[in-house]
């Protein structure tokens, strides 16, 4: 059954390495097994409890629905996050934002850092930071009420909801406090690139993906928010898209209050994260 499911996914255009991950993920989720038990039982008859959900999930994946939406959760920073089509699926490269924020807070020995997460989505950045930096206070904003509901659910699950304020807002509009650190993974895909995206990505919310003809509208909005809401000497950590490194550098230099400290590459060697400081 598992081998047949992998073949069906591959024939539907799913990459073989993805199919090899998705099929056992579906089986383990439905059965409540870990991978070791699944491997030890692979020569046995399929448990009756797999169906009909297993076949239904395979059919959904054959239609290129992301596996994370099918199983309803995704791991990020060692934590499990509920995800639905209302939120962007957390991706490993965004963990760079968490790493950099934690390093900055610890190096500066901030006793009770005030952190903002712009466009929180599932809450993965805000919750990961609150979970690791246990004296921090986080304000997480999003324009989507549905996304905020998912983020609040995840915050309760990880028992950090008492230190995160969720606000329905554009960037940080209406927030009446300044921040030591702002993190943001804004939409940065060019509107004209929609046809080149994978069918799986197109299941994710447009508002979290697309940002105008050059993919820079939200990037500029985040930079303006950093000018307005960062404390002197505070830090903005922002993810951006492939080929946008020079554009981001120019946009930062056009704002005298900001200084681009450095750009960090992701694991594929692609410039991915801007580390920006607000001048005193």
C-alpha cells in the first residue's frame, strides 16, 4: 500500500524525495505511530484503520495540496505548529530569523526584551522566540483575523500566550510601544511570478506571498515600521527573496535611520536574511 501510494504521487508530478517523506508521514499520523514502528511493520498487512483517510490524503496530495495542510501541522524550531490554508507554511530558512534574534538578545544581555513579529501567520516566529527567551514580551501582528486565530491556538499549546499580544494590524500601525527587536518574514514574491510557482505553493494565501510588481512593497513597509517602532540601537531581522539582496540594501540606505549590518545566507547559500540596526 505504501509503495503504491508513493508511485501514485510521483506519477502525479510530486518529486520522488517528497513522496518518500509524505507517504510515511501520512501513515504515521493516521496510525499514531512513529517512524521506527512503521519501518518495523512495513512487511505486515496494512492496518484497517489506515482507510479511508489514507487514500483520501493521497488523493489530496496528488492534487498538489501541501502535506502540511493535509496533516494539519508543521514542525518549526523543534515545536509543532497547527497550520491551515489561512497561514503560510513555516519553512526551515525562517529559523535564521529566530537564531539571529536570540543571539542579539543574549549578546546585549537584554533583561526583558520587547519583540515584535510583523505578519505572524501561524505564530511560528513569535512563539519560538517567546518559548526560548522566557523573559521576553512579544507583540505579533497580522492583517488576517483567521491567521491570528491559528497563532493564538499555537501560543496556547506551547504555553506562551501570557507573553504574546496578538493584534490585527498592518505592520505595526496603532501599536503604542517601541521594540528592541523586530522580526518579519514579509511577502516578497513578484506578482508576475505567480505562474512560475509550484502548484503546492499556490495553495498558500496570496496575502502572505505576493507584494507588487517588484515584490518589495511589504519589504518597504517593514523597513518603515522599523524606522517608526524600533528603539535606538534596536534591530530588525527580515527575510527576503531570491535576487533581492541588492534591492534590500538600497532600500535600507535610503532610510537614514537604518544601517544594514549584514546579510546572512540560507543553507543553500542564497542571501536570505537582512540584519539591520536602527541608528541612535
